[in-house]
């Protein structure tokens, strides 16, 4: 089985290794290009906790002046792993769902007046900070990276893709789905996916790609990738 993953190599490397060790062929096509955004200096000591909704939020944050014993909330296991490898000691992780992350924060921060730092990219799928603020929490958002759609495919990748179309594609966000659709149209690949199963996080993501004829479309949560292979 040929599997196409569409997150950054850094976010996908553990899964790629697992899939390859189980005999699967794996290709990787990051659909979003990430770049750092300069941000104002912060006095990190005024925050009692910090929220990360992606590994990139940690990667592009100057963490040397942050107390690593600060309560740290992560959206999923990949972000948790990055946080721990960066030195954070008190890390809580949701299952990849931002709404579950909100519940995790609420469960572990009963005192709403303590200041929370929410670090994220410019584009988010869910307004976590606004939602928490509306419920009385004291949240300051810091944007430290930006994403843009991948504009081009390398000729060698395109030729390889056409000669061996994936049996399965994982798409991890609505923004990634839009990038994928742009590339499919640009390189006239609309009719190539009839024997490919599409795995999407959430209905908003799948709805972007519904105009393409897929073999089947499935919804999944982060961390379920390996288990879903046996449904195909």
C-alpha cells in the first residue's frame, strides 16, 4: 500500500518510520510552507501557563527565558513531544482536537484570573483564545509564525506520483486541503484519484476536497492513522 502524508517532515517523521517498518510505501508532501513572524518581547514570568496548538509554535518561540516548570498545554502528542524535548516539564496533551484542548485547560486551571499565554500561527481553525476569554479566562495570544500554501510541485515528485498514485492520503487541516486542491487543479490531477482513499481531520477539511472523485472519504483524529489502515 502506498500512503501519502501531507504534514511537514518534522511532524511526520515518526509516523513515516512506523509505516515503513510495517512494509508500507510512504511519500511525503508538506502542503503548507511555514515561516517565522517577528513578535514583541514578552515578560514570560507574568504567565502561569502556556498553550501550544502546534509544534511550530514551539519551534519559532524564543524559549530560553521561559521557566520550563510552567504548566504547558499541547494540542496533541506530536506537539507534546516537541515541548518535552524543548525542556518543558509539566506538559498536558489533548488528543489532537482543539476543543478537547480547551477542556483540558479548564480541567487543570480552575483559577481563571491567572494569565495564560496562547502561542499559535496566524491562521487557526478554531478561536481558542476568544472562546476561553468569553468564559472568563485571562488569555494573551502570541502569533509567531505564518503559513502559506505550497505553490509548486517538483517535476520528479509529480512524475513519480502519476506513475504510482497513493492508495491513501492523509490531510490534516482545512488550510492544507485548500492547498492540496490548488495543486491538484494546477497540475491537472483531478482525474487521478478515483482509486485513492482520502483521510481527513474533520468535515470542514473533507468538504474542501469533495469535488474530487475519491474511492472513499474517511474522517480521523490525530494518532489514529495506523489503526485506520486496516479499514481500507
